[in-house]
C-alpha cells in the first residue's frame, strides 16, 4: 500500500476506525438484527482472521480434530483469501458486511453525523475557552500595568514627602538614638511611613468633604442707573479639593504645599472646617524597660482593661505646652488605640480615666460630628463646630478624630506618638478592648506634654 494504515480512509472515517465500528456492529447484531447464512459468516470470519494474523500458514496453524467440521470450513475460507494485506482484509470485511446488511451504512452515517456535531461543539468550546483565556490575559495585563502605574505614582509621592521631612526626622532620631546610625535609620523610616499614611488620610478626607459639598450662591447687588439687579455668583465653599495628577509630579509637590499651608492656617475664622495636623506615631523596641519604669511609678500608671471594655484617658491641653506625647504597651495581646480631640475649654488640668463596656454609648462622640463608620476607618476628621443640643438640652462639644482606632501589636514593642495642639481642648486617648470576648488586657502608659 502507498499510504500508511493510519492515513487510509473509507466513507469519511479512518480505515482502522471504520473496521472497528463494523466489527462491533457485527458482534452486537449477529443473530438479532443481522441474520447471515453459514457461508456468509465463514467469509466474514476469514477476513477477520486475515486482518489479525495475516495470510494462512499451515506450518503455524494448530491441528484440527477429526470431527471439527466448522474449524475446517473456517480454515478453508481463510486459505481462499491468499496473500491479501491486512488493510485489504479490513476493507473486505466492511464491504461484505455492507452488502449483506442494509442497516450497516445508515448506522455509519449516524455515527459520522453525531461525530461531526460533537466535533463542532468541541471546536466551539475550544474557541470560547481560547477567547476567555485571551480576555483574562488582557485584563490581567491591564491590571498589572495599572498596578505598576499606581505603584510608580505612590513612590514618586512618597519620595517627595520623604525629601521634605528627612532633615526633621533625622534631627529627632539623632536625639533618640545618639551615636547609633542603624537605630536612627530604622526610626526615620518608621516616621516617614507614618507621615505618608497620615498625609494620604488627609487627602482622602479633603476629597471626601469636597465631593459631598453642594455648590452655594452668593448674591451681589449691581446698580445700573436707578435700577438694581441681583446677580448669582456660584463658588466652591470649604477647602480646595486636592487631587494627585497621574503624570505630573510637579503638581504633587504643589498639592502637598497647599495641604501643609491649609494645616498651618486651620484656625482661620473664614473657614468652616478645621484641618488638624496628622499625628506622628512610631515604635521602640525597649518594651520590658518601659513596662518596668511604668510599674515602678515612673509614669502615669498601669490599667487592667476588662474584656469588652474601652478605657478613655482624658488629657487636657496645657497652657504652657504645645504638643502632647504618649507611650503605651501591653502584656501578651494587642489593643485597639485611637486619639480624638474634644473642642472644649478644660475644666481642670488633671488627667482622668473613664471606663465603659462595649454596650455603652460613647459619651464623648456625637453622631453629628462623626457621621459614618467609613470616616473612622479612613481617619477623616469630623470638624463641624456648630452647637447641637441633646435630649437633655445640654451641649456636647465637637469631636475631631486625630488617629482612628485600630488594633496595635503593642505587646512586641512600645508605641510612641506625638501631636501638636490644634487649639484649646481635651485629648481623648482611646484604648479599645471591646472586640475581646474573654481576655482582659494589662496596659502600661504614660502621657506628657512639650513646652
């Protein structure tokens, strides 16, 4: 044969596949839907033996019994096929079966039709999977490109902030760890990271405030001869919206300068909103020494915060001070920590401690000043300074969020921070254990101010 057996085709099928179909059809239907004569069966079996074993060879053929008539008839028909090839034997079997059984060809056509439909469905499925795979690859590539772009923008902004604050943080680190450049570098990095996060919180707060504000109109009177007319001039109230340009780093620097200027001028009488400088937070590794000092009385004290409780330490601003400093640590477990500022004149200069359980309403925070939980998570500042009356006709002072409450792993190192006074009022240091159902926490803390 000129072609390999795998390349031979018949009736639209590979020859080997068609032969297997014919052999299966013969075995399943012989004596049922297929009724062949004894002679026709001998011919089909001869083609089958020729395909399996090749031409008949008397030397290798087993001996037959004297009474084995059927065996002798099968051997005779096998010998009659001579030296035809196995491919010819398969074709002979198929053609003979087709001649003797009219149902065989329709059976083959039905199989082919079903195969073609299955093949079409498989091709459609493969094409759909290919398109879906390509789509996912495109989306993944777009996400990677977008992520790379955002990361580059973040790095550019952080580098700009680091350059502006490096000298200030370096001076502070040298005072904290004199003669230790490695510890100084670690502290500077921590301060820069905290400063970056606080800066981004301020940007988010400003964008959120401006997006939620409505445009107002100012009425200006213009006089024309003896007739007067009113002209409406819309303008944007509150603070200017800050945004980070995707491509121009120069605008990022400008926005940062504008933000710092707004923070410095937060006491302006023309502004309805007070922007508070972000707090500075860092950590120290000397936790055991710190806890020993506080326990020995060289500090403000040790508090056990029960499970489900929240402790609020009220620290009034000092007339001779300009900044508040705090330090705290715990034994074995973390604690939630945040700082608020109450805009009220301190009644006394004493530091007081208030304990409340998780079911108590926070007597210091008013919903009119802290509008949503989202503000707490992102550290936005509820700065409205209007006077609101509660149900008992008493006036609650406004509250601003300096540091939002979230859990700190202060059992590994001492958490330290500072914040410049935004004005006269009372700092509320929140130590939150309301999320703990079973465990009480031992808190070591101290608070002081800088002149």
